[in-house]
C-alpha cells in the first residue's frame, strides 16, 4: 500500500479497497448501504432501509448489488436498536465481511461541528450538546452511533455532517434577523441536505453550472442556491423545520403564530415542536397524509388533499424564484429526493409557474424523467438526478478512516 498523504481538508489519500457501511438516520427511518470502496471504486454490496421506526406499520427491506431481494418484512420496528440488529443480521446472512469503517449521516452538529470527522468521545459530547438544534434527528443518529460502536467495537466511525456543505454561507444569508446576543448561542442559518447537494455536484462534474439550484423534495424538502460549487443560500435555517412546506413539517411560519399559541393556547415547547414537526405541512393541510403518493390518490375526491399538493408546489416555486434572485440568474435546476425524482406532475406544476423566467419543460421527457427534462427553448436546463447521500457518506468515511 502506498504511504498516506494528507489533503488540505485533513482527510487522507490512500489506495485501500475496503468494505464500508453507510448509516443514514432519519427521524423515523434508517437507510443503510454496504459498499466496496477504493480510490476509483464505489461498488454497492447490500442496500436497504428500516422504515417507520417506532410506528405500528414498520417495514424492513434489503437488496443485493443486482437488485435481488434479500429481505422484506412488514412488522413493527420498535427502536433504532432493533433496526440496527436487522441490518447486522442481513449482512451476516449475506456473507458480507465486517465493515472496515462505518459512516453516519449527522443532520446537525451545532455551531461547533461543521466538518466531517472521525467520531471520538469529544465529538460525541459535541453531538450530545447539539441535540437541541434538531432533537428528533439527533436522538436517532446518536442511538445508532452508540449501538454501532458497541456492536462493532474498535472499528472507525465517521460523522458526516449535513450542515458542512453550507458552512461558508455569506453573512447576508447566514445571519438571522434576531438580537445580536443570540448569535453567540449559535442562532444562525445552517442549512441541510448538504450530502444530497454534494452528490448532485459530483454527478454534474465536469460540466458544473455556474448558477445552480438544487430542489431536494421528499418528506423533508429544501431548495439551495449554488454558485460555482458553493452554497450561497438555502431554504432551511436554524433547524430542518424551516423553508418550504414538507410532509409533516410546517416550513417557514409567521413567528407570531407560535407566540399566539404560547400566549393564548398555553402551548409549551414540546407541544409546539410536535405541531411544527409532526402535525403540519402536507398532513396538517390535508388532514389525510404527509405522503405525496397518498395525497395524489386522495385528491381525486378530497379538496383538502388537492390544496396540500397545490400549496407544496407553490411553496417550492417561490423558493426557486427567490434562489434565482440570490444567484442573479440560474443556469440549471435539479430536482432530487423522493418527490423530486418520481413525481412528474409536481415537477410540471412547479415549473409551469416559472415560465416568466424562461423555464419550460418537455412534457414527454418530464414524464419519463429523461434528462434534460427541459424543452430546448427553455431559459435554463432542468434535470432529474438521484440523491446519493449514502455514496457521499462512504466517500468521506473512506477518506477519513484510511
């Protein structure tokens, strides 16, 4: 093996080909992927997901590199520990070697952790302290990290921080309009879906647009403005609750609403958190579901479901227009995430309202998601690309654990 050479960002260039496990914790899900990784190799071995953790209708599935089903179970998954036990069981049954390193998606590292890094006791202490910024996501990630450390003792573990991509936002977008003394407490715009944005940039190289907007639309959703590969503004703020309307999260909300609920309805912090994170957004508007697929089916006869879809698309459209203004123009718009990649009708509705700035889709290409989905006469390219967060986790883990 050639000697390791440190890079400018502190990672180490090496030539090892090793198995690496990526763990991508969500608020109620745990995606995973085992890969063989080297300097020019990214080979998936097993991928899968534990869905609806802690809810009555849980689902656990896994597939091999050829897409063959290794496991598909529909039953309650009581905790993140149970999800991790399922992952370990599938890997062992498939004869997959023990990982050489494990990478974890960490949604929020607070003001003190803005770079991907190896996890040690001091990093765990920082993550513990940062839980207040994104308690639902952070609790799940910490539980998974601690179980992985216990189940795979001595194996390097890496924190891949979703806010790292946005760590150099200019002050005009980073600073929030609150009292200056609060800035010292870390009250600022952090931005999220950074690993997803990284994966989009990697797919666009070497033809990276000068002015790019990434619309990551899924259960969580954000819109990010990227100039020459650097994030300059993004819709999410201090927490993953802000920005566009999401599945169960409110997105941007008049703060006076929260003041009113505290003063008149006697809401406490836990009740407010439950409202804006779990009872708002698409599910709050529709009263049906936060899942766009279920809303599409319900919208045939349910006016509230139709309104939820319309408001979602309207919210995203406004953010794309705002990010275009922040960039001073746009060369390409990329749709990614579950809705962004698979809901052609949502893409069409969003872009139809952007015709004033020259955005035009090709209907047939949009329906088939054949890139570019924009019409040749469009004022900017419009693309659909997969979010490959797990691959980014694996790349950072490989570089940092060498």
